[in-house]
């Protein structure tokens, strides 16, 4: 059972996941369920309260999710039947998160009550942006998120997994070699156009892994996970990857990712 109180831990890169979370909270609140939001990047997983139901929300990345999100999920404390549900947002397909995460959580003693994946617009270096098409995807995604919230309340959800497929994809997508290769690619190339830079430090404040050091201008270190925040939320579009052309995508304002509204807790 979901219960009347939920702690929802989430990470949102360019806003897709946050939109989904906010719509789910509206449904929960209308049905008398109190939800407290916690940002994954600010939360110590060892301090999580396992006496209340837990929600997990994050984007799909590389058919799975970001390494820092996985590290958080794997570090969750042992539980004794705590109900947990997950929702992720993706461009098209994952395959290496739903099954592997269920295995991690059941091993830790959680009761996995529901998993849902929501297709949202592409934020991974899109070559072009079709506003009408994106708006349709967002509306469809939010409708499915609201339906999912209703189903969770009514106990009509499930968390299925395909063991062979998910295990194989997880081993391919989430091994150390692949993750380091990803980080060494686009992440190591990110830089700033000093002629455009406003020195506002928004990029550094938004980085979930503290990879950006703000001196006179921002400087990127070697632990980038290419979450797209610094690129897409720079108010001057000064953050770039030399030689790479793409459109900027964001569906919320930077201050929404930095704020502690909607009953959020910073730990």
C-alpha cells in the first residue's frame, strides 16, 4: 500500500522529470496523500526514512541513468517491506534500469509496487526542435504520469522486469569502462565562450556532481556526467562543445531546479 505519506526523491536534468513529478504530486495531494520532495543530488541516502513510502524519479541516460543517480539508488538503506515506486523520463527506450533497479531494491528488503517510463522530448543535443511535437509529447507524458499516480493510489500498478534482457543491457551500459568512455567524450569537451559568459555561476550551482569550479569563468573538471544542465540553462548560451551544433532544450527555469519549493527538503 502507498500510505498517506510519501518521500519522493528525484533528479531532473532539463525539466522533463520535474514536470512529471509536479503533476503526480497534484494527484496525490487531491487524494489526501502528503508528498515531501527531496533532490537526489542533495540527499544522503543513508538517512532516508524507510517508515514511509518512497518514490524515485529520474531521467534515463545511456539506456539506464546517470552514474551519480545509480550510486544513490544502490546506497539506499536496508528496509523491511517499505513500499517503493519509480518513474523515469526518456526519449525512446531504456532497458537497463527497471529490471536492475528492482533487483537492487528487493535485495534490500523493499516492496516494489510500481514502475513506469514516460516518453518526453529529446534533450540530448537535439539538431532541431519542433515546438508542436514537443508540446504533444509533454501533454501525453503528463497525462500518463497522472494516470500512473491514480493507479498507485488504487493499488493497480506493477513492477515487471525481463531478467535476461535487463541484465545484459545493464552489463553493457553501466560497466565502469562504458561510463568512463562516456565521460571522456562530450563531457570533457564542454567549455565556455568567455565573450558571452555573464559570470553568473548558474552552471556551477546547477551541476549535480560539483564538476564546475567557478573562478573568473567556470572551469569544468573531469567528473562530468553530461546531464545537460550547464549547457541548456546558461542564460547567455555561452556553454558549448566546440564543433558540436545543437538546439538548447529546457522546459523549466533554472530557479525551479535550485529552489526548495513544493515541500522540498534539502539534506
